[in-house]
C-alpha cells in the first residue's frame, strides 16, 4: 500500500469516529483524544452555532487596550453548497478540491465607538482546500479578508496542541489567528495584525456557545441575526 493510501485510510477511520461525536455529542474518547483525530473541516464544524464573545484588543502603537462584546453566528456549508462553488470559482480553483466551509455573520460594539457613528456588522464565507495527503493543513479561500475587505487566500494548519492556525498575507498587512477549544462550548482565539507603519494590534477572545444553530436553514439565518440586540453589534477586525 502506498504511503498516501495509508494516510487516507487512517483519516477515513478517524473521520468516522469524529462524525459520530458531531452527530450525537457522545463518544468513548475524551475531548482531547477527539481533537487529535479531527481534520480541519470537522474542527470548523465545532464552531457552528451562535457565540457570545468578549474581546480585548491591544493597540500596540498607542499602548492602549480596548474592550468589545459580540454576537457571532457560524453556519457549516457543505462542499456542494452553491456559495462554496462560487467562492472556488472566484479564486479560479477547482470546486471539487474543497471539502466545505462556513458562513459567518457578526454584530457588536467596541469600547471606543462613538454613539450613532459606528455600525459594526458584516458577513463572510470561506472554503477549505486541504492538502491531498494532510487533511489538517491547506488553503482557506475567503470571500473577503478580515483585515482588508477583498477576496483573499490564506493558509491553515492544526498545530501540535490541536489548535487551528490561520495565516494571511495582504498587500499592506499580515495576520495570524489561532483558535482552540478547551471544551465543546468554549472557544478561545488570539490574533495579531501587523500593518505597515507599525500600527499593530493583538487580540484575545473568549467565546461561549449560546445556541446550537448547526441545522438552521439558510433562509432563516437573517431572522436569527436580526434577533441579536442592536446594543450588542460586533466589530471584529478578524470577522468572527
């Protein structure tokens, strides 16, 4: 058996175990063992749902910190979803290489907002293109960047501690984001954005699951988003 066939067989067995958990929320394995078996798409499926986020952003050039709150809605998109196909075509990549992705909507506030002058809300979508022989790393196609509002291709990999790291290079800046799950309903993430001119930021977010919307239909997502209180609209440099 070729090495690539052995790797494929291993990940297929792992995928069955993880998908059982994702469907039933039960498993003979503990949480850390499950994370070690996950590929990138299964990791992103853990984020499906509605989250309440508390953010601290450090503006390094000004030596000041800013607090923020957010509501985030994440939906899982299948590989054959029209939005995933369109996203691949936008980037001139064969849609058959994608294993799926997510759609993200966000609403929130930041401490430095001026009353009636800030409107922090938005949405984006991304598609996952894993490496052929390594499902835990590959490319991430984005409808829009989080640091610049243009389509962008980033790189992802799952690290030795089973966190997912996204690296994106833009024309005028670069960003590194890391996500990890201490438990199924708690997600932590850090991010750094380096801008030309030294105006860099570093952020930490602690996010708790509020409501499971894994099975929310596309037509109903706007209703869920509209139910988020206006006072809690999100501004996220990184989008979700």
